[in-house]
């Protein structure tokens, strides 16, 4: 045994470095896998904000992994869709409330209020046919009533 030989010392040092690297890699793997498991659980529970945060955390451990990047993109799409659907529902609810108000006014022969509300409904959803049809009904009815001399009263003077 030659204690003064440098080669065995170099090899032992190299082995120690490899073992340390391997231990570090195992620790990183464990940390990454734990983060992915937490993120997947949050995703499964539809807690997208938390899931995205933990997927991002996993990327700080292993930045080259594709799985968390894919899940983050999926979450971004889900959140955007959710936001878009919420805005569409809010717009639709507003439109329906205005049309209901217009129909009520039309039914009680308050044509000025009905006309205003149908036009307001068209500012909310300009492609809807119903308010346009009701406004045409109002125009036709008001022209007919004017000819009969009873505009706004709902009865004929003939």
C-alpha cells in the first residue's frame, strides 16, 4: 500500500464527488416529485391557482421538465376560459334583464320605455334579433295607431 500515490487519492475524491452528485440528484428528484404530487392533487381538486404555483415551484427544481410547463399552459387556458364564460354569463344576464324590462313596458303599453329598453338591449348584444323584431313591432304599431289617431292609448277612435 502506497499512501503517497496521488492516483488513488484522485479516484477516491472523484468517487466522493459522484456520490455527492447522485445524492443531490436523488434529493432534487424527491423534491420535484413531491411538488408534482401536490400540484396534481390541487389540479384534481380544481384549485388551479395553487396548482399553477406548485407546478412553478417544481420548475425551479427541474427547469427542463416539460410536464409542469404543459400543466401550467393547461391551467392558463382553463382560467382564461372560466373568465370568458363568467363574462359571457354576466353579459347574458344583463341582456335578459333589460329585455324582460322592455317586454314588461311593451305589455303595459309604455312604448317609450319599451323602445328605450330594446335599444339598450341591442347595445349589450347587438346581434340579437329579438329586440330588433320588437322595435319593428313597435314601429308598425305606432304607425298604425297614428293613422287611427290613437297612438299610445291602445284603442281606436274610429
